[in-house]
């Protein structure tokens, strides 16, 4: 594991409490990055919802632990589905939900209330607000505040994997990049426009904060459900990041994932794939990506798939009024014949 790109200490979140609250209401351009420190690799994994981050991370973390690494997996998605595969489909009590219940009961949250382990992997979910009752990004910020109170800065792990949605336009979900809380980012995508659009947005966020003096880089792309069509590979080449692994579109993997079976183990025929991914994740340096424009992203796909070549046709006021359109009196001045 190359120490040249790994910081010296875990990011100290002690002073973040009020600042994180304030940042939820600020433009991220005003947030100055801080130095992340410790020989723990803190890695933020981003991707479109449903693209397979949880599948990838559950198996990756299990393989890393099997190889003797100390791994902490933190779900930072309000859906709280990061740990579901790891724990056989069982819902993991979230930090935010547990904290709320404990606070109402006048009790303190203990690590055993929210952190659970399997196969050597330690895992927890930050959670989020109930549907329609709050901001998911604010929930993430609050969850990190609670992590700090649980002693996050004193924990001893080789890897901390943070599973995030790709909605980095939100301050909460962009936190690891904006605050230098992670050393590097890993993208998960497939050969489809929407997942690559999200991956490109994350690259744009990384580049944006690098220009502001940030240090986070992109370690690479994991292509999930790879059907061999090549768009994700072309995207990686275009934005100048490596492909860390290509997980094939395979019915055996689909069935095992649906049945909450771990395949990131030496006992599985898929073990070698995740072992290689684990090695690549650990060794890949964070690089500065070259995000694409919307047109450049569309050019990765066949025009027949993206509808390329369409010309925008402006609407008129009459179009908008439809059946309510009424003839308008002309303002033209008409002179009587002299």
C-alpha cells in the first residue's frame, strides 16, 4: 500500500460540529478544505442509486477483512441499504434513529447499539430523516457529528469505506470531497448514460475542490454489470482514471446478491475478482480527473441510443395557451385613406 498518498492521522471531527451545521446552509465554494491525517485509508465510494455500490462494497470489505485488514464500512445513504447484503438482509439500526430514541429515553448511544460485525468487517449505517420530514444531506452531516462523539478519530482501521449517493450537488453528500475527509474517491458505474452522468458529476466536484486547494482525488472506476459494450471503459479513458475492476453482468452474481450471499471470499469462484479489486483499491493513487462536458459524455454512446442530432425547437406563447389561445387585437396603427 503506497504511503506516499496516504495521510498521517484520521480526520479529527471534534471541531466540525458547528461548522458542519453552518456549511449545510452555505455555498460549498466558501468551504475551505482541511488536511485529512492518519495512515487509515478513508475512501468515499460514489455512484447512482441502484448501480450496485452496496453489492460491490459488501463483497470488497469482506474480502479485505479475509485478507487480514481491519475494515469499517459506513453507509452514508438515507436508504440505509449498504449493510443489507453483509448482514444477510437484516436491517441495521441506524445511528440517527438510535440516537433519537436514546435521547428521548435520556440515554447515551453506545458503539454496540449501532456498529455490528461479520467476517471481520465492522459496519454501520448513518441513516437519515423519515420520508418527507427532513433533508438527507443534513442527516449525513448530523450522522458524522454523532460519529465524532462515538470516538471516530480514535478508531484504528486500515480502511474506512464510505458509501455515498452520487448527488454531490448537496452539501451533505459532497462532504468528504469538500472537507478533505477522505483521501480518495472510487466511482461505481455501468455502461449506461445515467450512471456515467453521475460519475462525471463526481469528477466535476473533485476537480472543483482541487481548484480551491483540496487534496481529494479519484482512484478509479468499478464497472458493475459489465455487458462488454465499452461505454464505461471509454468514459474512464476520457476522464483519465483507471478501471479498478469490471464485474460482469452474470446471472450467478445476480442470484447470489438477491439471496444475500457473500461472493467476496476465497471460498467463492468470484473471490479472485474481489481480491484483485481490493489490491487495486489499496494501491491506486488519487488522481485529478478531467470531467467531460454534456456533449462529450453523450459522444461516448451511439447517437441512436441518446437521440443525438436533435435540434431544439422553441415553443411559442400560442403553443402554451393551447385551447385557451384567443386572437389578440393588433397594435398596428391603421391610417384612413387621405
